[in-house]
């Protein structure tokens, strides 16, 4: 993957965009290995593209590649960037007391299924410290109360900067982040929460869902924004349940869906498969 790079771009949809990008990469002697595109409306909409390619001697030609792409992009009003596969993103995982999402991410990382590396685990409780030790990862216990939240977030941001973190994953971290915290990592904080239980917000959602006899439970992974649980959705999944399922059954099923959905969303972000527009995502998988 040393010579592998990706272009992510969006621009007004018009004739010649795909040709311009392809011709430019051809002129660089790059080999396109995958190209995905989506238009909100071919007649005046917005075009989104992800182009993955191999370029011989990429490490020596990065400046040439980026400057040439900028010249290609300018006449077509492209907004885009080039990302490099060999630059593995550094991940901070935030947790509280529940371990299922944390374990899934660490298992996938250990198996080589994530194109990035957890570098630190941060928690408002000490409960999961042993899991971090098992994977030889540093663990920081930063207690959070209503009174100490500004100081706690300041400490957390210091840790993220010290570890040069690229992506923050909230793996069932049971705290609401401030607007100031979120603004430090725009579209680089991924959260997981129960979904398809929209009538059951707040505490004990599965108990309340059980009382209503829901037939579907699921989970949603999304980017975190200043508006609580309203950021661009990356991935969702559901599973059918019925009257035979107890509250504990619903929680068990919910945990499984949560960890799978979160791991997918994290993997897609690490592989540069996600473009955001307004409050939506375009995910090329």
C-alpha cells in the first residue's frame, strides 16, 4: 500500500469532471484501482467521487501530485483532498463502563481488519483499565462531573493532542461532549447509540421498548455535531425481535448490533470511504 492514494472530492455536477480526474491521473502514470461516484441530481446537482489509485514512487511525488490536482480541480470548482493509505490514522477510544464496543474494535485491530491504530483509551470510569492493559494500550481515567466537566474536557483534549489523534471513537461513552470539544474534531468523532427506538429516549430504553412490545431494535453510528445525536449518519442496522424476547434478550441483541455497526463505521472512515454534505453522508462501500 506504499504507493496507494485516494482522492475524495465533491463539486457541481457537470460534463467532464470524471474525464478531468482520470486524464490527470493518467498523465501522472497512475493506475486507478477503484472509482466511485454519486450525483444528487445529474441536472445541476452535486457530484461526489472517491478515486483510489496506485502511483509509482508516490512518496517522492506527493508535492507534484497535490499541486497538479489543485490545478485540475480549480476550473471545475472541485473541493477535495488526497489521502495516503500508508498514513494510518491514530484512534482514541472513549469508554465508560460497557465493554462490548471497545472489545470489538480492539479484536478487529488485533486481527488486522482496521486500517488505523488505537493509541489511547480514555474513560470517565476506571472499570475497563484491564482491557487496555491486555492490548498494551495506555489508559487514562478522567472523571467527569457537572462541576468539573470543563476541566475534564481540557485534560482529554490535551491527551488527544499528545497522542496526535486523528479520530475519536465514542464506544458507549456515556457523556455529552461540549460544543468546544466537538469543534476541535469536526467529522472526526464517531458515536454509537441505540436507534429504531425513537420513542424511548433517556434512561432505560430497552425496558421501555419491552413494555411497548417493539418488533425491531437496532443501532446507529454517526458523526458527532453540536446538535445531540443529530450528526450525519454513517451506518445503521436492525434485527427483528418478538414477544418471546425478554429485556435481557433485547439488551444482548442490542449490544451485538451496536458493536458491529460501530466497527463498520470506523472501518469506513479509516479507509476514506465517507464524504459529508450538509447533514448527510455519502458512503462508498
